[in-house]
């Protein structure tokens, strides 16, 4: 409330209007000014219809990286609930028109409708594709407390994860669904594999060029961990459309090219590190001393790292299977390095007040602050910079891409609607336009980007 539209005196802004609080003295200092939102206009009826994608029980292969029962379900099949701009993705609509797909993963509040709305706004703002050719899908990882959800799909029941005490948010780290009963053994990452594989079916979506799986906050945690662990075939398809066309011309066989897939990780509270090293206040990147580890003995267990353990609360059989199938954590890390992953951090997402506390100097929107989280940094912007630096330290080279969206705090809509966010979701050449900033990031300064413009200036912290 109490925001008004004002004109920026900065001539470099492509969009000079922004929002400013009228009662700034009482406001969160990180949210006194904000870029304007693009109001969403999803296709009529899409916000009131929740679809269900049947997901197989873990244990057998469906040929596309998902999991499938050997026998049909004897009762309603477990399904992933989701919103979609084009209805049921397995239903009857003209799939040949779809050229890009964006899968938007919600945050801790499981407000998939809100995230769906921001995804449709991003699709309307981008200029790479006709907006009608962009399929936006927003899964809803339901909690037992979310009440009744009626799906449009026949003979399915929506899956739910966790919800009891410390298991709240278990979907973020790949835990198995807790209901309905046929869903036992189905990880939230199995569900994401099934969705990505359905979109990557070139027989159904022959002209789909790209899939972006993007998550913000808890959704960012989900996307980073899923991109690290997922073993679906789509991740390994490295050939370009040009090379496929050349091969087709030689064999006189026309084959649709498989879509490219990208993970976009926005403002998570934590990341899954590839080994036990962390950054410390003295600037070193190392494993903790015995005394330091004693103060946080589970700092590198899943969900913060790949060490075994974690007990029932952090149990994720999907993670254990993924590590075993690829041959160990080192092999998993090498595979991860070759994937198209972009990390986005809001330049103002630096509130260090834990949880949903509104009595501190700022409001963090649920910053997680267990010792495992705190070992990764003081707040989300700090944790994002340190995790990205850890990748360079681990591999000895630059992998993936990262950019900072200046002027934006912990806000998924403003992240996706920024020029940086739109490039991450829809551009092939993100690393050329933005990712080189990662090479210049230091403790003292970084290249940053205005939320609505290209390169803006150098900010010193």
C-alpha cells in the first residue's frame, strides 16, 4: 500500500516510471522504491482450472526418464496438479503451434496461481516468440493442509508432500509424496521429470524449441537440486537443431529436433553444494575445522550438500538413486557442470532477518536460518554469490551463468519481468548478454543490471 508512480531522474532507464512508497520512513528500506509490475492477463478460465498429470510410481522406466507402473493403477492414479495456458498438456489442442515452454515453480506458500500469473506476464513481455506460441505451466506441489483440490483430469488424485512439522516443504528437496496411497515412492523430482519429459515429446510437440524450468525462493531451491540430480534423457541431448537438420537431409528422414532445456534458479535460501567446503569470514574456501563442524554437524547433508544422512526429515530416495546411478558425487558434479543453469539474485534480496519476522529492520519473506543455511552465507544475495564462486573453485573453470537484478528484492514477478529474467527464460545467448558479469564479481563490486534495462552500472558493496 501507499506506493505512487514517479519518474526517475536517471536518463539511462529505458522505463523511467517506477513505484515509490509515500510513507518511506515507515517502510522496509529495501522496498522503498520498486519497479512497476506488469499486470497479468492469463487466458480466460486458466486460473480456475487445475489439471492433473499422471505420474508413475518409482521403480520402472517409461522410456523418457520418468517412472511407470508395470500394471495399471487399480484406483485413481496419483497426479501432479498444475495450471496451464493451453489446458491439459496431454489433451487435445494444437501442439504444433507451441515453440517455447516455461515451467514456473512456486515458493514456500505454494501459490502456484500467483506464479502462473507472473509466468504469463513474462510470456507477454518477451519478444522472441509470439506469446500465443508460449506454453506456461505452473505445477502445484500440494501440502496436506491445502484443502480439497478438484482436477480437470479424470481418474486421478493430486499428490501431496510433507506438511507435518519439519517435513513442511519436503517437495523442495525431492522427498516422496505422502498421499494419495498410490503415490508412495514418487518424489517431487519424479513428478518434474515426468512433466519435462511430456513437454519434450517431439511427437506431441514437434516445434518446441526450448523449455525453461524456473523457480523462485523455495522454488529456486527445488530447481537447483532437481537440475543437479535429474537423469532424464533430455538433459543429455546436446545436438543443435542445425546439426539435426543436416543429419536429416543426409538420411532423407525428417525428425523434429529435441527442445533445449534450461534451469533458472531465482533467489533461493540455500543451495546443494558439491562438496563439504564453504566460504568463511576470513575469505577462505575450505572444509570446516572439527570445532566448526561440531557446531553444525549436519551442514553438508542433503539438502545443503551431498553427504549421506539426514534421517527421516530429509530423506530423499531419489537423491540416493541419482548418485548411485551416475557413479558417485564426483560424477554427478561433472554431469551438472555441462547443464544449462542460470542463477539470478535480486540486488535487494539481502535482508538477514530470519523467517517471517516483521519486527526487524527489513522483511526477508522467509529467509531460512538453520546452521546449514547460515554456513552458506548471511542472506540470499550473499549465498548466491558464494555458491556461484564455489562452482568455479570446484571445477577450476567457469560453469553455468549468474546475474544480479538490481532494484529487485525477494519478488518473483519483478525477477521474471525484468530484462534479465526475460533473457534467462527465453534467450539462447544469455551468457553473452549477461553471464559475463560473473567473471567480474568480487567482494568489492559487481556488474549489475537494472530490473528493466540492460547493463546499468557498477555497484560497490
